[in-house]
């Protein structure tokens, strides 16, 4: 278990591409931090820099107050789970799990015991003598987890570990990984491009975009108070509605209706509202012209227009909706305001 | 897998025919001829031949010179195979790590591949030229009077060196592509699991290269046994005398220089059986083991 400090960590490739702009944050002991962002946002680069698989151009990386910028990956006391599992194809499951321990001069009896423990924890007991090629995707993922667990590392690193699994298995493994991390209490950094994984697993989410950290916060924070239009549109499915509005003497107007009051704003801006924060209201001043009703079982998504703007709204399964005009209102204080030029939260 | 069928039996036979004719004319017919003449003793002037049964074979086994050449062939094959593979693997592992100028480096290493064996032998002749060969000079520096074509061991050394030099690029190409087909993440996982670079090589990289290595082992043994003919012929300038030679070269010397067609045929039949055994062994191994994913 350990804390992790990143201080101005920066990555520039030899061809001049800056994959990670100087980034700083701190991870508490036992915390589960999820790095989330679209492909190419630098999240994997950041993780690989922590692992020691990618050289650090500038800045400081500390694991438990130990500067590890130039430390070998094997000496950083980390364990990593890779996207394609990265199991050794020529070794049995048992050897795959034990390999890291053998190289750390752990006694044979202790290795056998630890492997047995990990195998029991991950339901791999029956497969220890098989080769990875004889296992299913989910089982391979478990072996990769086992390889990380037995090492008893200070830090777990997960690089999109679930993206090669089918949807059902992914949901199951998501819960298993989270439960395992809780039980072992090991500080973890988890990289994903799936915002559902980020929301459900994280103690804290770090949203990244174009090599830059957009926001660091709890899932609740990131969801309800996005720091930028990027975060607002990336987190949540369907994403937050981002609509052009005008502020006049502290009154924010959209489609001719007052939607929010904020002292310090003036002129054109972007206002954002989550689909579930728009509610059907017979007395509502806004009219949503519903074009399409998406039936999702537990709830429905209504796609339509308010004025000239495309808007998505979320209603429970018990609300009967037909297409056509629907009077709606916004939940008070559920509105986010962003600068129209920079996209930053106001 | 879907099996496509032909409407008539004659079309597939017709399509196979060119290849079958080539194999028949250039392999089966001469092979059958060799087997036949290995049981005969030819008149030196080509007027006739008499059936002698297995005499040609028993003569060979009793012949101390033949046994000496067979032993040299074994040593030669082991040395050429081992050094070609080891050097190529070393170069491939190093080339795999080169980032800047990687392409130039690799191309330069592969170049020798294009050199034909007799040309390689000729380059060897130049390098070991008695009066001005740079390698002869080098040996002179360390106090050894290197005499290619005169001293048995010196000639053997030159044969091994040139044969290895000629074969390294082929192995290099295969090893390099073998290395590059090892998933990057597997190597990275090893990087986290094991701090020792040599440990990682022997535990992870080398076993994953084993299929490539095994294939190359067979290719190299075949090369050392048969394809080094050109190198040897050039290095001894077609006049072997007391110089070392391999079994294949002995077939040529006895058959075409010594006009002992029967004995020479018996030798080539023995080599044929050797190749057959090697091929069977290779297929068995490839089918059974060293197969991942």
C-alpha cells in the first residue's frame, strides 16, 4: 500500500509530440483512482510512466515518498494488469502467477501457498496446470489478476483490463475487481475509456483530454459539476445537453426562458443540463418537440428540439410519452454554466 | 474448412502435372538411378558395369577416409549450425532494440543474404589470400602462419567461417521477425516481473522464439550438409587434396573426378536416407511440440 505523488509529470516523444502535458496529482493510500478519457488522451501513457514502461521526460514521480523516475519497473513494487492479459503463453497458469515471485527470491513453500491463495480467491484452482491458450477470456483475465495479487505490491496498475471481454463478463469482472481491491486495500490506478467503468469503480476520477487533466474529483463531482464542456459531454450516457444561452444582468436565458440566475456572468455562454434534470411539467415554460422516443426498459430517452436546439431528456418507465410537443421544466440548481470560448465551468 | 471439389478427375491431375514432371525428372529419376547404380561397379572407361550387391556400401563403411570425412561433416555441421544460429540470434536481439537508424542497420545485416555460396567462397579466398589477405595478416599479428588450402585445420576454419557468414543473415531475418511477433505487452509484463535482462531473455523471449529456432535448426543443418558445396568447392579451388571436405563434396569428387559412379551413388543414397530421417523428425516435432497460442 502506498501513496503516489505526481509532480509536473511530462511526456514528450522524440518526434516532438507531447503525449502528456505537465500533470500533478496525489493518490491517497488505498485509493482507487480511475483515469478516463478518449483514445489518445494520454491516460495510458501516464499509467505506463508510473509503471516505468515509458520514460519520464520531466517532472517527479514518487511512490511512498520514494522518487522512482529512473527506477526499473521490477523495483517499483507495482503490479500491472494489461488489456490483452499479457500472459506468458508457454507457461502454465501456475507458473504465470508464480513467475514474479520466483524472481524475487521468495521461498518455494511460500510461493506455493500464495499461488494457492490467489487461485482460490479467483476461482482458478482447477486451471493451474493449463496453458493460457486453453482458457477463456474471463479466465485469462483472472490469471492476470492473480499474477498481480500474489506479488502483494504497493500499487496496482490496470490498463483497460476489461475492454477485451464481452459486456456481461465485463459487468461481472468490474464488480469483482472493485471488491478485490476493497478487500486487499491496495492503492490502484485504473485506465479506461469507458465512463461507466469510471463512474462505478472509482473513488476518484481523473478525466483526461488531449494530454491534459480536465478534472479530478469523485464520480459525483465529475458527473454533477463537470469542470468543462468536455467533461460534461464525455461523462454520462447520454451526455449532458450543452446549449447556447445568453446572460443578461445575471439572468441566463435559453430559448426565451429564464433558466438560471448567476451574478457574475454576462453575454453569450453555454449552459448544460443532464437529460434526467429535465422533467415533464404541465406548467413548464419550455416546450420540447419530441421526435424520437428511445425505449430502454427501465427508462426512456426522448430526443427532440427546444427551439432550434437538439435536446435529450430522460424519463422513468412509468411516464407515458408520445411524440409531439411536451411542456418541460428544469430541476432547480441542476444547471451548469460554461464559458462559450474556453469551455471552462463558470 | 471447406473442401472444394473438381468435377472431373483429369483437371486436378493436369494442373499438378508440370510440378510432378519437374519432380520426376529432376528428383525421382536421378534418385532411382543412383539407387540402382549403387549396386553396380562401373568400368572406369564406361564400357559396362557388373552387379556387386552391397559391396559399395560395405566398402564405404570399411573405408577409414570415408569415416574421417563423415566425422568432419558432423563437426562441420554442428559448428556451422551452432554459430550461425547463435550469432544471428545475438544480432537479432540487438537489432530489435535499436531505435535510431534501425532500418539501415537491418538492411546492412541482411545484405549478405544476396551473396551466392561460390561468391562467398571467393570472398573467403580473398580474405585468406596467402600474400595479402587481410585475415591472413590478422593471424600473422597473433603469430599464426595461416595457410588456406595447405593446413587442414586452417582450411576447415575458413570453411566454417565463410559458411557461417553466409548463413547468418537468413537466420537473422527469421529471428528478428520472430522477436517482433512476440507481443509487446508480454515483454512488458516480464519487465515488471523480472529485473534481470538475461533472466527475461531465457525465461520469456527464448521459449517464445523456440518455434522459429527449431525451424531454423533444421534449415541450418540442411544448409551445412548440402548447400555449403559451393563454398567448399571455391575454397579448395576444386582440388581438395588433403583438405577437409564434407560428404556431399566427397560424392562429387568420387563420382566425377574418380569416376567411381557406384561408390559415389552409394554415398548419395546414404545422404538421401539422412535427409529423409531429418525431414520426418522435423515434421514430427513441428506437429507435436513447440506450438503456442
